[in-house]
C-alpha cells in the first residue's frame, strides 16, 4: 500500500456538522502532449480558483462539478474517473465564515464557449501545472493539481 502525504484539513475551529460540502471541477486539456489546467477568477475577490459549487439534487457529484464548470468557465467536457481529492477553505467574504470542503473531480475539456452564464463576472486562463498551482491559495488544492495524472498520460 502506498502512503499518500497530505496535510490535515483545516476546519477553522468549526464543529464537523458546521462544515459545508461542495463539488469542484479540475478542468484540464492536453496541448501538444502537455497538461494544462483551466483556472477562473472568483467573483468577489478575483482570486484564481477552480469552478466549484453546491451538489445538485438528482445529479451525481461529478455531473454537478461539470455543471459548475459550464456556468463559471464555459466548459463543455466530461468527468474522468472518480474524485481525485478534497480540499478545505473558508470563503473570505462569508458572513458566518463556515469552512467548506470541496470534493474535486477531473473534467477533460472538449470545448470552451465564448459566452456562458458567468462570462461577464470571471476571467479564465490556461496554465501549466506549476503555474496553476502557484496561483492557488489553498495548499491542499495545489497538491491535488501537482499529483493528478490524466488517464491519457498514464503508462
């Protein structure tokens, strides 16, 4: 059995029943054989993040993550495999400052739309894994990006 080195999740002193769970999409593509990630800016602070949101009634978590990728980044894509990790954060502008846990699903991008529901509220950018990790504030999410190997690149 391989040991995975991970940092403990930070719940900010909240009791476990106070933690909110979201789903996130790690949108990726292979360009000339190189892996790239699509990041978007948050609406409030303009920080670089992955598309994420709340689970949806009647949808699988992976399908809900794909829905968020469409709304926040204009991504048409397909979830690939199972969840690849979990990270925690506290939304800076949140009144109650409850911690959130995000379950991350890889989404292979097939197309990017020019117009999408939040296109006037966000920017998006393709980045190498190293540059993408450098723009993210959450250490657990940075580690998820560094560790992910798409099925297309597995030997």
